C-alpha cells in the first residue's frame, strides 16, 4: 500500500487542529505517516536542540541514531542546506550514517515552524531501493507546512 496523500493530509489536519506543541505534532505525524505506506520502514523526526545539532524525536520503527550533527549524513544535509534530500541509494550518499543496516533509500525534509525557524527534519527510511519520488517529497512538504505553521 502506498500513501494516499490527500486523505493523509486531511487526517493529520483533523488530528492536530489547534495543537501548537511541536513534539505532540511530531508524534502524531510520525505515527500517521508510518502506518500509511508499506515503503516506510522508519519514520521520525530529529529535532534541532543546539546550533548544528539534531537529536532524535518522536518516531516509529526500530531504533534510530540518538544524535546527528549537521555536518553528517542525510539528515544533517537536510538541516544544513534547508533542502529536501531524496536519496535513491544511501550507500552512494557521501557520509551516510547507517542507523539501521536495512535502510536502502530515504527522504529527509526540513521542518520549519511558523516563524520560518528550522526546528527539525523529518526522516523516512525504506528497506527498498529508490523507494521515494519527488511527488512523495512534495506531498510530505505540504503536510509539514500545514502542520507546523502553528508552532511559534
């Protein structure tokens, strides 16, 4: 099963209406996304906790890395550049951090609050190669914008 993004966006909007706590929003989004698509093997957030430093936040799936500096891995690149990272083959990504050996591809998106401040990255890993498309990235970015604009 692949995500039905229009329905998923409506569900997440209904579940999070009026919520402004970033961690509560992350927990809800991670859960809803993770169970919406068979390609999603690990779905979660890494929160910006200090300059140039991410720490694990709410997630679904096996264990994740606890700390990721902005200068390492796909999550670090998304945070450092403020741009979505669409990685078809994680082994070909320079500096990839293997939190789980089963991960073959991933998409990582920056998460901005309503003030335009980077507060986290959303990391979705797949145990399938080349699992994600630009359409996935666009739909996920739209969900993140709608959901996290309420956080100030």
